[in-house]
C-alpha cells in the first residue's frame, strides 16, 4: 500500500474529488475559516480529502504562509496556521494542538530530512521549536530561538541544530537544543 498526499488549489474543479470522502479538520467550531485542502491517495487513487481550517481571532485570520505535512501508513501530521494536527488515517479522527505561534516547518525525528512520519517530530514556528509525540502530544517547547523564522538543520548526538532569524532580513544565528529537554546547549 502506498499513501501519498498533496495540497490542492482552492479553485481546483472537483472532478478528481467528487467521489472522495471529505473530512473537516476544524477544531475551532464557528471561529474557524477554511484555508487549504489536502488530497490523500492510496496506490494512486484519491481516497480522502482533508479540509484544513485556520483560527479566526477577533476578526483576524491566524494563517501562515507555511503549511506542511508528514505521513506514514496510519497517521498524518500537519501544521497549518498556528496549530499542529495529527490525523488518524484508519479511524479518521484527529487531535489538534495550539502552537502559540505561526507554524513554520515540520521535521521527522531522528532524521530531519525524512519525508516519512515517525513517532516523534519537531515543529519549528516563527520563534520556537517543539518536540511532539504523535500519540502523547507536545513533549517540550523551547525558549525563543528567533523572532522571524526557525530552521532545523540536523539532529546529532541528541542535539537539535538549527538557525533562528533575529534581525530580518538575513540576520540568522545558530542554536543548539537538547533533544530530550529542549533546553539550549
């Protein structure tokens, strides 16, 4: 079984998605606004369409230019807006966790370059790094690593290595975090 997913443009005609089950990932009830759509295929055939929502806060939409995902045979991890979502591909249930900041990037642990979802992931927001267990939720959230963007480059010897932008544009500074605690090294 091969699972794959891709974002669809909002204006895409529904020919490919007409017979596909649609699931709203909206933990915000009436305070959510539809933002993006993710089409999941199994062995090349469309099987599920996830509609991702972002939070509305006093009339402002809390969205981000970044929305990424990782998946394996049973789960899909998604960052969108200022939330992390874990979607169960078997039961079609989901859990959402507020990040407290705009989502930036998502990385598998221990291989940050893997496109396959593992049990633990790192989420980089515009200012922090979070370690998340796909079953237990947020394990830790780092101290501020930046003011306008965080990029994780690798995990080596239980250290998270990355860069944070402190003086935009281009004022990037390196950081090291303990993988077990999230504390700076």
